[in-house]
């Protein structure tokens, strides 16, 4: 259960650079570290003007709000924990009332089950962030669900406690997402592996395209 803020993280780029975000006390909450976000946005590019972004397991909102800071025109933050939702709404309200707010930008915070919401295909996004709880085994289900709301050419970013394969290994059961997502980049920071996948036309088995 979330409680009072025990720490904070800071946005590292865009118009809200250096803005602190509270990190409430909540079991399993792991805000993406600054150095990982820096690498990710080096991969994606620093300017996300016009992008539509979904942060599916938002937590502190560090990923989704980093994208908003860099110009994403629409950012949707999904979170199931009511206390975290309240914290996120307060942060978004503070950011959007500031002098650096971007005209026409929309940031919404929804209390929702991320898997069910994505499976509903309610919207199409250029980029989906997936950072589910590491101990709940949601990675394959989350990646499958993300394919319902990312069109061909879009991006899916995933954090996991282990490296996710670029393609299904011989003899292993094929996951549905492996026919629709091709791995573009992979990195590791401590015990966390982070990956950037791109949505492609449905394929059979495919070769690994990137490290």
C-alpha cells in the first residue's frame, strides 16, 4: 500500500528537466533510474513532439512524464494502486499549471488494470512503456496486450529481471508477441534488463535484428 513519499526521482530532459517526482512508499515500486532513461531516450531520440505515449504500469510516472517533458502530445498513465493514482494526478496537475506547460498537450491518469485496458485496443500509441511488477510474471501477457494498441512501426519498451529474447529459441513455445515485435535494443543496469522492441507486420520465426 502506498504511503507518504520516501524519496524522489528527477526528470532528466525536456522542458521539465530537473523537476522532482515523488516516489511514494509502495511494495515493488521501482522508478526507472536516470541513467536508464538517458539511454532509452538516446535510442528513441530526444524530441518526441507529436508522439502518443502509454505508460502502462506507471508507478511514479517517471517514464511517461519524461516523454511528456520531451514533447509527447498525448500521454496516458495507467496505474491500479489508488494511492499511486492520487499521487500521479497531483504531479500532473502541478506540471500542467506551470509556465512551461505545452499548449494542446494532454496527460491523463487512469486507475485501471493495464492488461485489460490494453487488450481493449482503446487507442493507438507510438510508444508503450511496460515496467510491470517483476514478481508477477506479466511480461509475455503485457507484451501480447501491447500489440493491440501499437501499430506497425511503433515502439514497445520493456523492463524485466532477465533478458527477453530477440526471437523464440528453438524448441521453446512461441509467444504471440514474438510474431509482432522485433527487438531493436537491449541494455542492462544492475539486475534490470531493459529492451526496446518495434512493432512489425506479423511474421513467423524471425532473426534477431539488434543487440
